C-alpha cells in the first residue's frame, strides 16, 4: 500500500486471471484480511510485504490473514499448497 494511504479496505478488485480480491489493512499497512475467489480453478501466489503463500482457488472463497509476525495464514477450510 502507498505510504499515504491510511487504514482501509478495497473490495471487488479484479486481478489476473479473473481473481476477485477484497482486502483490508490497518494503519501500519499490516494485512487484516483478504478474501479471494475465482470463476475457475487456479493456483495463485498471494504476497503482502515480504510474506507470500501459494493457494488454490476452486469455487469457494479463500480467506488469508497475517499472524503477529507478518506471516500469511490461510484460514481453516481454505486450500493451501505447501
């Protein structure tokens, strides 16, 4: 996030290849939560700051958050690839 953007939320952004992204961040630009969905099965890399995780989107939305150390956490019920 640009430094001059305060805490905020973005909804309905579309990233390639057809990934719909809803994301919320705090005043320190830490990830609060992100919801990702796709209209077809696909594997994507999610990056926030220096953290990243690969997830598989296949119908149901996937929720990603950050832990206290800035690592990305895929919430239960979501598909994660090691």
